C-alpha cells in the first residue's frame, strides 16, 4: 500500500487488522467560531472511519459535511472538525 499510494497508511490499517476496536463516535463539544462551528469528536471504538456531520439549521434546512478517515491520522482517539457556515445551527 505504501508503494502504490506514496503514503504511510499504517495508522489507518493497524486498528482494522490488529485491534479489537469497533465503530463508535461521540460529539464531545461544539463551539461557535467566527466562520461557523468547531466540533470535538471522540473516537470511542477506535476505528479510523469516515463520518458525516449533519447540521440542522434554525430555518429547518439540513446540511451534511463529509469527513474522510484522514481526520484521524494524527490522533485516533479524538479530532477537531471545523464546519464553515453562516447559518445558526439548531442541532
């Protein structure tokens, strides 16, 4: 994989093949920022997985923000995700 991709992907495949991890994420914290929202996501199960953040706005509309497994490269226990939006989030 390293040769074909030109990148070290051990961080991704290690938990899939060598740990008893499972898929379980939790939204730990949400902070309003000047450009939208900063989210702290906890990786309870340990797998480096892609995930979607679905924001429901005050106007009733929804928006999906896709995150690839690369967000777990530096730290597989928790990550921060920035959501850029000018709308007010209801949930």
